[in-house]
């Protein structure tokens, strides 16, 4: 247990690097000018070499893999991961299809592990130094997926694994459906952590409930609630002309947010700094 005199350490992780140009630009700027310290690259991104060149401009930015079972083509041979793909040999477009498939016991654990291993190996072979693994749409809370992530992390010597879990706050009262979804995922994540061989990440993850909708006020509220120990704030800084999409990006660059970090003596860091 963390003592009251323990420091507050916070990884600010931008998910989905390489998903589109708005996320890529936003992440790099929010790192250079704001509080973002880490990012997770889409596991089946189209061009790993281009991603590596983009990240070369930000050598202090921590890099992980955002392992995916949704959207686009797999990295492993389709014939080797049939249980994960549709008739078109592509991943399902939405996460709910993955959860429904899991409920019907369709996905095979060895095939999930094979695909995740291929995603990590391809990005490492491109020259990226990987310090953590996450999963897109938080499918890693499913026990069969969590076990595959754990196995791949061990095989590649990657010590950081996100195990999403978010405790309720008053904000949950404003949207009951989103709150129930968050609570269900947190419950699955708790079970998953009990099954994993090593708990590599502190118990608090923030930002799932507001996914894509963080603003300055909410970030300041989260900063004020952080206790001693290790935390992660999940974000998606999209540099876009759309004011709704741009709000999270703007908040991560906010002077008030940077002052809030300094005022509470919060150490913002990368996953690699925690290990």
C-alpha cells in the first residue's frame, strides 16, 4: 500500500497514435506543449515506418502498442486466426461485436495471442521501443483477451500492461448508461487483474468514462482527486477544426492544467519510468 508521503505519479497516455492524422498531430503537440507523456500506437497501423519517423520527432514520448481486434485487417495470416475475423477476413468494425463473440465463446485464446504477438513484433521490428501494452476499446478486460496480452507481454519482455479500472465519481450520475458500461468494464478488469501473474500497473485509471470528452474542468477535477501512488489518465488529443473534438486537445495544453500539475507536485512520467 502506498504511504501518505508517497509521490503522486501520473502517466498521461494518448491512445490511438496512427489512427488518423488528427490524433497523430494532436498527440505530438500535446506532448511538446502540454502534459501528454506517453502514447499507444495502433497495432495494425498501415505504415509502421511512417509511425516511427513521426515519433522520432518526440524522443521523450513513451511508446506502447494499442492492440486491436476491431477495425481493419489483421497482421497475422487470416488462415491462422479465423475465429477473430469476419467472412471478409477483416476484424469486426465495432467493439460490441467482439464482446458478443466472447459471450458466445467463439474467439480462440491461442488465435488472439497469435495476432497480438504479430502486432507487437511488427512494430518492434520497425524500430520502436515498446514500454507498455493497451487494448483498443478496452477489450483487454475480457479474461481470454487479458491472458493473451499477458502472454505476449512476457514473451517480448514488456513490463507495462494496462488493466482498466475506474472508480465511480459524481460525474457518473449524469449519464447512467455510460456509468453502467464503465462499472461493468471495471468489474471485468478487477477479475482480470486477479488472474494475471504480475500486476504491473497501479490501481487507478482515469478518463474512460469521459473518453474523448475530457475538458479543462474535468482534468483539473481528476488532478485534485489523485492520491499518493501511480495513476494513468487516458486521453485522445485530436487536433481538429471540430470544436467538440478539439476540446480535449486544448485542455491538455491548458496553462491552468499545467499549473494544476505543478501545484500538487504531480510527477508526470512514462510507463518506462514506473518499472
